[in-house]
């Protein structure tokens, strides 16, 4: 006798996930006015963000329970992003200067 538990089908998991997101954020959570944006996801998981707040929704593949984890963007991460953007900008300026020098003018 085998006591195998069948995983929840992807379509059903997506329905459970959508319902959990609507329950937490409201029916029109993805309207532009709410500020929530779906960043990534699949049938069993979704990440939505608004500003520095991220919500991760996970559907248990066997039980169908939804777990929600909230994280706030760390200041160190924001500093790293700003530094990266500045380095990219500086690289572009240097590239234009090199092109101008090489082209004679």
C-alpha cells in the first residue's frame, strides 16, 4: 500500500495563489494606482513589490497552503544599486571621451 500524495496541479496552484494575493492586497492590487508590481512568479510563487516592500507568496505544492513573507529593502542594497548606476554612468562618459579623442575632435 502506497501513501503517495499527489502534487497540486499548476492551474489549481495558480488559482490559490491569485486568491491569496487578492485577499492580502485587494481585488485591484495590480492597478497602477496601488503601486504594487509583480516582479516575478510562476504557478506556485509570486513576488510583488511596492517601493521598498516586497511580498513573496508561496503555494505549498502538496497541501495548497499559502505562505507570505514580507521583506524590506536593506539600505546597504540601495547603496549598492546607487553605486552601480554611478559606475555605469561614469563608464559611458569615459567611453564618449575616448571616442572623441580617437576621432580627433
